[in-house]
């Protein structure tokens, strides 16, 4: 299986660290494959003929279910159908080894599909890695995909941290409840992160809720700098590269949580 | 009414970003200015209750340097005291008698004070107060209010902020304002470990309506702290000398063990003070706390002159009168345009919020429209009045406010 993370990833000892990391892979990185095939033509072409249902399951823990059909992928955090391939991750640290170091997972089901896993799925995850890694010499279109994928993965990761990481939990416990809209103006992209049903969550599309804070990034360059932790956001505000309004503590505190992702995956 | 242009401000800001983190850092940074393009960043001149930016725009200043400016910029009495002492000596190798005179002045002025200590910034003295509480009690933990601001030392910041470790905040327990039960619970749960409780005299956080102490709150606090042998620290850095010249605790009728003063003490000249009760003087003497500029005597002279002027002019009464008048007028203008303006906190440093939009965006747009027309309002921090603000300034400000409401109406 391709290495889903970038070479900068730090693997630290400790259960909590691995616990959070494995959740990040299962709940934030794997779902990004859904976006990848929607946005990236080469990725879509890889899976056009495929018809697979892959279940990743952490022993006694979380799951990720990917359904690959008609050139599309859908994700669920639960097993919703009988899988054609079942990948067992023995422990959070095993999951981290599988995702970060390409260690072989245990295959419970799908021995006849090994070639799909080894070729197509591996290529697909490599394609995701291409975008989630540090900026390369992307084409204009790839820059757009990079920004969207990075931002969505970051927001999904923030949801994981909100649920699992002590510091993030404390930060968000002191945050006014509401919904933050994060947008990239030059490509007309918007995504959301907010407090719904008692939890801080990544929100793909709003269903009637009102936005309480707005963070707009002017262009792809600004987004890239922000996502790679290289942006002086205060300077960016004054220079008109970032625009904020509404309940600013939500933006500040979600920003603090987003800034913590790098401690786990980058 | 002319709407301001900020092209020179922008040029300077760009220049600043090349050599200064944030361009402009801290509470003067662009972050509280929403939207940033409605605000100036660099000033060239200030006088009375006005300042002028690098584009030549003139503002009636309702932030008053975020509190320090209380007599008006370039107040001749305060400036003269400063300059006269500067001519004698300022930085020196031994202390000035001005330090003794200022301490005596504060001990006379502030009923709780038996002694005074001087530093530069608010955080110098909030830090010192906490160290004294720990030295006095031999205990570690400090109880503070959620949303209460005491400066930027790591223990004063929230967990997760860059540069702050979990250990830095491990001994700080945050409880809600006006919640005696929570205080009691914190004291019980940390029995024998609490050195002190630090709080502003009334709750004046950013982004939310300010709140006065509930009936019986400070009484209850004092009783609980006494029972547990914990020190009561009043952080009067922001409100000090605005509500009452003897300390805002006199206004709310309670007696802290230590009071921190800073902002309005010397009309913008950098000096802060910690005053305390006799019982804590020995512990204060044991805590080593000092700084390169903490003995500068010209600032001490400025503080004496400033406090004398505030006393002579009965500043708190002036603020109460002018502030109430301004607020009543503003509420009415807002209402005429269909908006509800909620005003909380003391009239000398009130917090303003248009309640019609809980996301605050409407309020932010209105503050921006006012600022672009010459009334410098930020949208999430309490504003301030000074002795230099007059009825004529208030009148002019109302006109600006009205224009801004018109602009809001026409854009919605
Ligand atoms: C209530 C309060 N305490 C402490 C401080 C910290 O003062 P300084 O910024 O001078 O260190 C401030 C500053 O705004 C304040 O408002």
C-alpha cells in the first residue's frame, strides 16, 4: 500500500499519539480519497473499472469503509455493506506503520483482490500523497486540487483532534459555539467547521445553519502558505490576503487546533 | 460625509511586514480591526481626544490608546511634570525621591493601600501579585475568571497557544464570572493548595457583553477566600481610576489584598503599580521582581501630576455623566434606524454591541463605517472616554454614528 503520509511525518512513541494518528488516517486521510477522485482526473481513471468495497478496521476500534464504483468513491466510518476486501489493523501503532511506512496490513478478506490493492489502490494512495505532501511543481489545476484537498483533510483532522486530543478539547471547550466558513476566494471554494449536535465537526455543506464566522483566503498562494504553517496571518490580514469577520474567537481557536495537526501528520 | 482613504497606511503596513512579525503586533495588530481595510494602522500625531493617521485622516479616539490616555493626548499639566523631572533626572543608578512621593500619594489616595511598588506594564504587576500570593501562602494554585485578561505571561494565556506549555497553565484554575458556587467548588477541590484569586473588579472581557458583580458577589468572594486563607488580587489595570480614584473596588465596595494598576495611571507614560495591605508587605519584600526601566522618575512625576488632575477634576463623575449622555444618544440613534444597541460596563469604558446579528458581523460593519468617517471604534473591545472628550465631540460622534447606520441600511 502506498505511503499515505509525507516524509516529514513524525512517529513518536506512545499510545495516545498513535491512537490519534490512526484516527487521523482512518477518519481524515482516507475520506480524502473521495474528494481526490472527484477533483483529479488521473486518480479517477485509476478506479474507473473497479468495483470494490474496502473495509479498514482497527481491532476493537474505528473503521473506514470505502466503496469504489463507477469511478467514484464513497466513504463511511461504519461497515455499511459486505466488503470485498477487509484490512485488519491490529492496533493503532500497527495502523500507523501501515499508513506511514507501508507495512503490510492483515488481509482478512480479498486475497483474490491483492493485485487491485497492490496496483490500483496503491497508485491511488500515491496520488493522494502527491497532493498531501509538501507543495511540488504543480500545474495550475493541481494547485487548486492541492488547496482543496489539504483544506478538507485539515478540517477533517481538526474534527478528530476535537474528539480525541486533550489540548484541542480544552481549546474548543472554551470556544463560542458556532459555524466557521473557510473559503478560498480565487477559486470560489468554501468549506465549514462548526459545532453541531454537541460536537465540533467538519461540515461539507450546510443544511440550513447560519454561519457565525468567516475566514476567507484570497488565493491559492495564501492558502498554501497557511496550510504549510508559513503564513504570518496577522500580516496577511493587514495586507488583505486574509479576510475575517464574525465571531473571531471561533477563527482563532479553530486555527489553534488546525495548527496542532502538524504534531501528528504533516 | 467623507469616507477615508488609507493608501499611505497600506504602504507603511507593507513596509512593516518585511521587518516586523505581524506587521503590527499584539492588540494593535490588524486582527481586532474588522474589516482591516476600514482601519488605519499608523499615526503621525495625537492631541486632546484626537489622532491623525499617515493619510492625514482625523479620528475622535474612543480607544484612548486602549486605556492609558485618560486626560487627553498632550495634556499640558502631565507633560510639564514629565519634562521637568526629565530635565532633573530620569534613568539613574539610584532611586529617585519621586518614587517615594508617588508611593505616598497612592497610599493616601487608595484606602486599601499601605504600600506601593512600581513597574512598567500591567502584566509586570499582575505577575508580581501572583508571586506575592504564593510567597505569602506557600501554595501554588491561582483561581482566575474565564475570559479574564491579565497580560501575556504564559500562565495568563490559554492552553494550546503557541509558546504556552501545559505546565505553564497547570496551576491556574479558570471559573465563570459571578459564580460563587464555582469559586467554592474550586477552593474545596483544591483544598490547601490555592494561593489566590485574581479578577478584574467587574467582568470586561472581549467579544461578549461586560458584566457587573451580582449583588453580594464580592462579599461572598471575600468570605470564601478568607476561609481558605487565599489572597484576593484585584486586577484594576484597565478600569483603575476610571470608576473611582481609590480603586474600582471602592466603587463595588470590597477590599482586596492587592490591587494592580497600570493603564490610566500616568496618561500614557509607561508605569504600573501594585498596591497592597500591610499584612502582605513582608512577602512583597521577599519576592525578587525588577526591571531595567522600573525606576524611571519622569514617569513617576507624570503619574503624580495625572492623578492630581484626575482628582482635581473629579474624573469618575465626569466620565459617568458624559458617558451616560453619549450612550443614551447612541441608543436612540440606533433605534431610529431600526437597530438595538446594547451597552454594558461602566460609562467611562463601556462595551457596545448591536444585538440584531448574533454573529457580530453587523456590529463589525457599523464600527468600520464609523471609523472610516472619523470615530475610531473597534468592534470587540470596550471603548474608553477621556477627560478631553467634550459634549461637542460627542455631538460630532453621534453624527458619524448616524451616517454609519445610514450606510448599513443602504447596504442591507
Ligand atoms: C485587565 C488587564 N489586566 C492586565 C493587562 C495587561 O497589561 P499590559 O498589557 O500593560 O501588560 C491588561 C491589558 O490590557 C488588562 O486589560
